[in-house]
C-alpha cells in the first residue's frame, strides 16, 4: 500500500512545485473518488513521514524538506502543516513551496499522472514478485487508503481505461 503511495506523493509535490495549487491537486483526487487529497493525507499522517522516507531513499523533495525544516510536521503533530484548523490552506506554508518550471495541469492530467505513478509501481511490485497476485494490490489500495471501490483498484482501473495496454502492452487481469 505505502509502496504505491510514495511515488504518488512524490508526483503530487512535483505538481505543486510546478505551480498547481494545493486545493486544485487535492480536489482532483477527491473528484476521482479518493476519500482525501494527497496533500491533506500527507498533512494528516505527518509531513515528516514521507520526508524521512524520501531522505532515506536519497531523494530530496524540496517542499517537504522546507516545510519539515520550518518545524511544520502536520496540523495534528505540531499544530502547523499545510492546512489550518478550519480546513483552508495555511498561507504561511506557501513561501515554503519549492519552485520548478511552471506547468499548469487540468484536473484530469493530475488524476492520470498520480494514478500512473501508482500503476507503474504496482507493475514493478508484480515484476519483482514482491506481490504475486494483482488483486492483492487492488484490495490493499481499496481497503487501505480508500481507493474508490467502484473503480476496482488502481490496477483494475488501468485495465478498464486502457492505460495498462498503453503503458505495458497488456492488461493485468
């Protein structure tokens, strides 16, 4: 489950650094059917968690580093994160967002990009025999993170939308 989330989180923060607003990114995934957007999820679990994992992998994610180094570990952990208690974005966090070449994305592009990151990781787990049954990935994502059950999980969704064939030349199921 976490294996599929981390590439999605990395992509999320790349989109943010390219100038796509926190609200826009989270709204895109809520519209897809996720129970919470990826930035709010990061704030809820603790911003330091993905920061430490990426750091351990030798990946410096600029925004997460800036936010954690400013003592903002998440609203529940330190009282400061990406959001205020009323649910709105904390304006004090905005200057901490890293800057990349701007690239405005549509809601659909955000959804597809974040889901592609999950699906590619799922395929890698299958190829390396970390998981031997594609259904376990889908069930884990539905039950573990609230992936919309009506979409069948990320791997089934990739098959249903033609993404599997586009990316890998074949379906998972």
